[in-house]
C-alpha cells in the first residue's frame, strides 16, 4: 500500500502527498474514530487506493508521531521558526518566549527570525538578538530587501517540517511567499487587518519547499497559552539556565523566591538576560497560581498528582 504525508485536512478529507505521485484525496476509516484518533496534517500515513484514476483512497494506518502541536494542529513538526519584527509591530517578547518554551517542551528545535530589519535604524535588532544567541538559539535576521539572511533562512528550512509562529503582521506569510517564489498566502498591513477584523484563520497546510521539506504558515496569535507545562518544570525549558541550576543552594530552588540562587546570580552577572529572567518569573507565578486554583477546585489543596 502506498504511503505519504497529510498536507491538508478539510471536513473529513485528508490530502495525502505521495512522493512522485501527486496528491490523493483520502477518507479516514471508522476504526480511527473508535480509537479516538483523528488524522492530523503532518501525519505520515499508509492508505489503500479506492479509485486510482480519481486519486482517492482510504487511510489505513497512521505512523507514530514525533511531535504534536496544538496551534497550529500539526503532527511531526521538527522545527519552529519564531518570527518577530524589529519594528512594526513592536516585538512581543513574552509571546516569543512562550513559543520557545513550547518548542523546548515538545523537544522541537527552535530558531528565532528577526524580520523587517530594514525598519531598524538603531541597534535594536542587536539588542533583540543577544539574549537568544546567548541562550543557544540560531537567530536569523531578514527583510524583504535582504538576500543574505533570507538564504540562511531557506537553508535552515531544508529537509525539516517547520512552522512559522509569531505575532500578526511580522511578515510570516511574506517570507513564505518569497520562499515558495509565488503568492500562496495572503499578506497585509497590520492596520488593514485590524480595520477589517480579518483573521487569516485557516486549516494548517504543509507547503512543500522547493529545497525539500515542508513549511506551515500560522495566523498571528492574539493570545497564547502554555499548555500542559507544570510550573516546576518551566525552568528546564530555558536552555541558558541549565548550567547555573546546580549552583543553587537549595535543592528544588524555584529561582524566584530563594536566596543563594545560581540562576539569579547569573542574571546579576549578565550571563542570563534580565528580560528573559523577568518573563520567566512572571510565567512561573502564573502557572503556579493556575495549578493552585486547579487543586483548590478539586479539593486536594497542596496535593500533586500525575494525571
Ligand atoms: N518594511 C518591511 N515590511 C515587511 C517586511 N516583511 C513583511 N512586511 C510587510 O508587513 C505586513 C504584514 O506582513 P504579513 O506577511 O501579512 O504578516 P504575517 O506575519 O503573515 O501576519 P498574520 O498573517 O496576520 O499573522 C505586510 O504589509 C508586508 O508587506 C519586511 O521585511 N520589511
Ligand atoms: Mg500571515
Ligand atoms: Zn535557583
């Protein structure tokens, strides 16, 4: 039976791309529903052909997923490109950190792309870039007028299943169109979008890249929740904290409330950027509060279970 990858799913139809054999329109058999399993864009599947001429089939099997993203709903993503703009819109650093934390949590490689560097007159992009290179992330600077950073971005995408994530208006679709060398995604100015109240919400779709690999464009987020992350695990999702955690005096140090904390010292010495750390403490407190509220509700105050 042929195998392929789901590049798009709409209303119970799954479009499966098969190497050198185009795209098959497939249904999922009832068996998946019984198992509570729904095929996702990005799934590698095995299917039976029901109509060779019409290129139709039935999905028989879904291969084990290496990752599952919720926003966008895509399986097997192995790289997140977190896009911010040097300017217009001003970068939402909390959103950026949440995207990176989510990627770390799922074991997905993350790259930071600073777009619209043509609008940066000062040294803003350098200041934006530094904390993230220090944390060990690849940072790629791009603009519609530039070719060097853009080539680096194209290279980084080759052979991966990547998603673009970031605020509305940072230029994700513009970058994607340029990579595909054709207009596949609508773009627009931030104000235009707000005026029309338009949300480019659409089904997640894998675009096959000319250089190999796939890319998913994601509509800009207006809010972004960290899902399924325990507050005491958050610290491990900041790569630049790792080497400093063993220096804390207290085992189980939260790096928020305690003294003699290796992470705080590293912040003081400029080894961890203040902003990243401040946002970490903010997220930590929010997650902790959420957790406490959850246990109050379930009447098991202070108790923790693995559910
Ligand atoms: N000056 C400048 N403008 C850019 C650049 N890249 C994109 N733009 C403009 O920024 C606006 C928004 O671009 P989009 O590609 O639609 O942004 P997006 O991230 O896809 O936005 P959403 O789909 O809403 O999430 C458009 O008017 C683009 O022309 C750039 O490098 N420099
Ligand atoms: Mg877009
Ligand atoms: Zn500590």
